[in-house]
C-alpha cells in the first residue's frame, strides 16, 4: 500500500515537473520571439520620421520588399515541407512551385497540350522560303480559338454557357480589354521574344506581325457600340452570316465540342450575342488574318503574363484559393493561431456583437466566418481538396500545369463571399513571413502581426455586401451620425469606425495573452527598453499591427487613404499617445477628454460618449 502511494506521489510530482518545464519552455519561446521581432524592426522602421507626427511613414516607408521577401520565404518553407504531412492539394501546390522553377523553358512549352493542339508558335520555327509549307496552316481560326477558350483564355470573345428551363443559354461577349498601352505592349512583345531566345531576324518579323494585328484589334475595341444584345436559336446562329456577305459559314459545332467536352448545343438552345457589330468586326478581322500572324499574336500575348512572372504571383493568379490555404498552414502554429481566432471571436461576441452597431444577420455571418477559419486552420479544407482531386499537377511542366488550372477554374462555380474573405485573410501570411526568419509564431506575435487584420476581417465578413459599413445595424444610424460629425474630415467614417473596433479587439486580446504586471511581462519590458529601438510591448503592438498591413503595391491615392484612416484611428487612441509619449501639438496626440478609447466594452456607449466629447470640444 505504501509503495503504491509513493508511486502515485512520484507520478504526480513528475507530471507537475513536466508541466513546469513546459511552461518555462513556452515562456522562453515567447520572450525570444518578441525580442527577435524587436531586433528585426531596426531594418524596417524609418527613424528619421517621428511616430507622433507621421506614424504611417515611420513604419511603412522602408518596408517595400516585405511582400516579395515573404513570398520567397513561403516557397522555401514549401520546399522543406514533408509531403507525408501535407494534404493532397498541398502536395499539388508544392509540385506547381517545382515545375515553375525547372519547367518554364522552350522544351517545356513545346511539350504542353495547348502548344501541340494549336499548331505551335511560328516564331520558334526556322524561317522557310515558302510560308505555305508550315504545318500550322491546317486548322481554322475558330478551331484555334476553341483550344484557347477551352483552357480558360477567352481571346476576342468570351463564351459563357448556363442552363435555363432545361435548355442551354449561350452568351457571347466581345472582348474590350487593353491591359497595356500600345507602347507598353510593344515593349512586352520584345521582352517575351527575347526571353525565349528567338533569334533577332525571326523576332523582328514576328514582332511586326503581332503589332499589326494588335493595332487592328484595338481599333475594334475603341469603336463605339450600343450596349445591345441579339438573341438567336442555335440553329439560326450557325447558319447566320450576321449581315456580312464576306463571312463564310463557321464550324460552331466544332468550337463547342471543345468548349463543352464533346457536346454541342441543340438547335433550339438560345444564343445571346452582346454587341453584335463588335463581334462581327472581330470575325471579319480573324477571317482576313493569316494563321501564322494569328498564332504569333496569340502565343505572344498568352506568354506575356507568364514568362517573367514569379512563381508566387502565378500561384495566386491561377490557384489563389489553394495558395491562400497552404501559405497559412506551412507558416503558422495552427493550434496557437486557432486559439487567437477563438479569443478574438469571443471578444467580438461579448463586446461587439451584442451592441447596437452590428445587426443580427451580420453577427451570424461573422460567426460562420470564424468557425470556417478555425476549422480550416486546424483540419484543412476537405472540400477544396476534393475539388482539386481531379486536377493532377506535375513537377516538370509549368505550362501544362497552368493549362490544367485555367481549365479547372473556368468550370468552377464562382467563389462565395465567405470563401473569398477567408482567402483574402490567409494571403496576409506571406507578408508576415517576410518579417521574420522563422515560422510557427507564438501567440503574442500572432496578436501583434495578425490580430487587428483578423478583427477587421471578422467584422466585415458579417456582411454579404461590399458596401462600406454594410455590417452596421439600422439602429446605429443616430450614433453613427454623431460619430460622423465628430470625426468629419479625418478619414472615411466607416473605415475609421472599423479600424477603431478592430484595434480595440486586437489590443485587448494581446493584453490577455501577456497580462500587464505579470513577471514575464515585466521582464520583457526591461529587455525591450534596453534595446537599440527602445521598444515596449505597447509600442510593439502598434508597430506590428501596421507593419503587417503595409502595402507597397498600392497606388499613391490608396496609400494616402490608408494613411488617413491609420492616423485618424491613432489620433483617437490614448494607448498610442501614452506608448510613444505624444504631446500637445503633435499631429497624433490624443487629448484625454476627446479621445475614443481603443478598448471595447461596450462600444456603443464608448463611441457615442467620445463623439459627444468631440462635439463639445469643437
């Protein structure tokens, strides 16, 4: 009996010792992560700027390469990942990156299905005395377009097929896009031909052919046409020359067999043509263009968006949902990240969702978004995996992979609003990966770098509309009007309100993860204060939240709007003013009587009280 009691006591003591060791290890990890982040800030912060005057420039002006650095780091994480621990669709993306690295040369291009079916790219062929001897003269221009349209590249016109009352509805929409100016287009033509090593004499001839057809195409695009549409039965559509005697009867059955996987519309199915005069102009242009010239143009244009584009951009463009899923799961500690989501979700439910600001439907949708994000973080997306199961991406031929992805995306249903929100949030992880030389961030770093961005996503996910402020309830209009009057001229009022609520949620969560006056909190504060940047945990929060959200790719107008909202939110934050010791006269000084508290509880009372104080101060 005594030995049994001693054994129990020994096991209990061992368990307590293991818990103590685990806690000590976790505390050490948190400390190391925060100190490492503080050290990394030296290369990002522009110390020539004063935080209390221009915080946006202080944090963002030197972080232009974060997105690119993050993409490179994500790719290295993917290379190191153990395929046995990845879901099938995650292995697919690993294969895509490997094919992008090794399989984007001429031989890989020639080995793609689209290259073989279309008749090749004449610019790659040796010049011949008799152009008619070329083998790519054997098919019609409509058959050629059919191959590209089948792969999800809708040149000259786009075709959409749906079912309506047990009949097919086919809609043809002429193309009106101009991605580049003609001068930029000419430059990119030269770059594409040069990147594929086409000799100068052939490249010169091909460039002239491409530019000639592009000028003719742009004249059709620029022509003014009434936004009308003409309806045919498919039988009449096939027989029609659309009032142009020079157009022969076209093989539309052959075109739709490619587009519909071997099927053709029935004679009674409906065909709707939008802007018929523009479509006829395209048909006449194509009818009078040689196959060599058309192939040179279509392949050069097709490769413009592929030849010099980095692998991450290609992955985001052609497999964005897959990329967004994988980048989060290979760079984050899934359990700790899910814990942060849960904590911020609880703060939303307790402090915001029960207030007058958010309507009931928005609350339900936000909770659905929260549940989806937590589930996908911990367990992965089985539905997405199932969708990609039929698309097998190899490791050797990038162009073949892109054909499969484009064809797959063409046949998919449009993504739901909630899945788009999840995808948009998950892409933030590439930027976060650019900040640090590590992955599996600890909980405090998650709050610093992702907390505010996630809180904004959680609130806006509640609305099925993209209208700013659509998540607000109608009962909030009176308070919002007072708030709007108080903050007039500072920034867009809906964006400012959203920023304040998100900032308050994230800051309260950060404080719970690292409670003030705890031994660990006080020790980290001492160590941060001794560093070169003289940081504190409060400063780290505001710097980290903005740094992860800096967007170097935004235009000047978007950057200015982002700066306005950021500064307006900080101007109403006592915590920011205290952390950076802002004083009266500073642009971002928050007066104690008129500031909007960044803590949230309950926000309807705080914001209305703050607005009233602001009106009184005026």
